[in-house]
C-alpha cells in the first residue's frame, strides 16, 4: 500500500469511527430508555451500512461516467457517435441508487451502447 492509499485508508477509518459514534447516538435516542433487543441494534446498524453503500455506489458511478467524452466509438462499425449522461434508478442489494450513466447512440447501426470505461472509447 503506497502512502496516498494509506492516507485515504486512515481517513476512511476515522470518518467511519465518527459515523459509528453518531449512528449510535441516534439509535440510543430513537430506542429510548431500557434495554433494546440485539436485533434492534443490528437492524439499525445495518441500515446505516446500506445507506453508506448506496452513497459510495452513486459517487463511484458518477466518477466513471464523468470520464466519458461526449463522443464514443461504436463497437460494431467504429463510427464516432454522440454520447450523453442520463440518470437512472437501479435497485442494488442495498436498496435504490440513482445512477448517472453515459449512453451513446450510433445512427448508422441504429443502436445505443455503453461506451467502454477503459478510456479507449474514443
Ligand atoms: Zn455503429
């Protein structure tokens, strides 16, 4: 692991520690006095994890989508085609996520396609 990766990993650990503390405080307020069942603690904690997962998925897809140019090469005929970003809701294992994705349309082949994410699409 290089220095930048270590720095990011340390930062994530600290932010997650803070998030766990805030989530625990929210749980304590919502559950009130008394002893909650363990499944109440686990379910509330799992909800926080799913919420984080959806945020990471959304950010990561937006990063990947932003890397695309406004044109892409058709995988069939190698024609340069216009590409645009669209918003779409998908249901991930952690719940609904609003995604931005780039779609190109080839007028020659009369079909839409997803440009490759390796940066060689154009
Ligand atoms: Zn084509």
